[in-house]
C-alpha cells in the first residue's frame, strides 16, 4: 500500500496508475489475472484499458456493448450499481448473455476462451466525481474458498481506485490548463512582437516605394537600413518563441547544459555573440536548477527582445556553499533609476524568485552601455528543497 501511494504521489501517467490499481486489486483479492475496463456512459459501452496475467493478443480492442440485457453482458458489469458482481463464466446464463447479437464477435470469442481457463470472474465497479469510471475484473481458476473474506477488501479497493483516478484526472486537467495558459501567453507575445514587427515592415515598404518614386536615394537607403534592422529583430523574436515551444531540457540536462543549449539555439542563431563560462559550480538541486534557469532565461529574453545586444555573456561561478550567476549584455540598457512597475512583470518575477531562494539580485544598467544581471546565493545547503516559488 505504501509503495502504491508513493508511486501515485510521483504523478505517473494514467496508464501506469491504472496498472498500479489492477496489481493492487489482484494481490489483495487473490486473483490470477485481471482487467481494468473503462466506461463510456454516453455510448453505453466499456473498453479494456489495461490487463494483467492475460494474453494481450487475445484482448478485445473494440468497445464492449452493454446490450439489451443490462444485468448480464460484460459492459453491464461496468455500469452495475452493486459494489461487486460474481460471475460463473461456464454457467449457461452467462454463455447466453455473451451470445447476444449486441455483443461483438471479438468480445464473445474472448470470454468463451476465458471460460476454458477460469471459472469465476469478480467485478468491482468504482466511481469518480463525474460518475462511473469503470470496473476491475478479476479472474479465478476456481471460486475462492474465502471469497467473503476477500470481499471485505472490495470497498477499500474501490475507494483507492476512485481516489487515484480522480487525482490523476485533476493533475491532467491542471496540466491542460497550464498548456492553454502558455499558448495564450505565446499568442500574446506573437501578436505584441512578431506581428507588430511584420506590420511595421509592410508600412516601411510602402514608404520605400514612395521615396523611390521621388528619386531620393539617400532616404531610400536609410529606409532600407531600418527595414533590415526590423526584419532581423522579428527573426530574433520568432526564434525565441519557437524555442519556448520546445520541451524543456532542464530536468534531463541540468542548469549548465540547458543554458548552453539555449544560447546555441536562440542567441547564436540570431547573430548574437554568446558565451557561457562555468567555474567550480557544485551539483545543484532540481529546485535551484529550475529557478536559476528561469531568472537567466528572463534576462536573456530581455536582452534579445529589448536591448538589441550584439553580445551576451553568461557566467556561473561558485563553490560548495555559494553560487554567482551573471548575465551581461552590450545592449542599449535603460535608466539607472528604473521602476520595476514600469519594467514589467518579468523583472518583478526575477526578484521574487531570487528572494524566495534567500539570495540577492543586483541589476546594473546604463543608457547605451549594456546591462548586468547578477544573482548571488550563499549557504546553498540551507535552501529549502520544497520552497514554493
């Protein structure tokens, strides 16, 4: 039970959760084989999600029809109101139910084959908040001698299944909501940056045509220079948006390799001279990797989108107890008397992340003299591993 709860708390995929539940039910109720069948209330059908101890090649892949006789067919066991149902597979009543025209031939063949090996099937349906989710079907060569004792565990199995599936569904909904939120953000960024830049290009092209007709070649050249600059900026921002759509490499590679890939994929391809210098950095926790990467990414995004920098340097130095992260660019910079409220959410988010890690964030900038973002963390071992950022 502890192993099962530990596995579920690690947020595994839905199929793995289903297999955990089937394995736990099979173990507790002493079955030799089992199936987790999922319900489709709208269609009145059930389908096999996972199985254990059965030949995969023989499993029915299509829907199992509930049929007209709602008390006998395989799908009816998924929708039944009883906490469990015991079926004698070889009995004539069950064989007649399986022979109904509403039961697909593949399903009929499967259950007939099962009846040659197993005499008893135990069905344990369970619900989630939205209604009936499915049923656990457990198979026995002979009826369990202590079936009543086994059935004492049915309620706990049903409750555990409901809790686990509900938790997984909520996590998937949260992930989908986060994906939609990220897509909305990218759509806004696309509109605010690339779309506006491309619109500016069309207006500037019209201006170039008028200047060309007037014969003012000097003004035409200046307009073409602005066109080129705007086009390069739109390309930079598009590369950045494409990079953000890619799966994160942070958890697989760690902070240093993730930053290296970011510089290679975005900055260098956008024509920015980018370097990464690393000296004496200890193995960092996933929490520190994640938060430092987001701070560095925000600083790099600002450099690429707003500073028009031609060079950016990322430096990570430290020892077993301290760490310093610096992002330095030669861009246009901004007023030293900057106001975070005017600089947008990004700056405030950077400062909040660093402060929650117990560190210091220093930002130095001058007009036309570049910007330096510095993060200093001390007492790395004291950073709480479960900090909410």
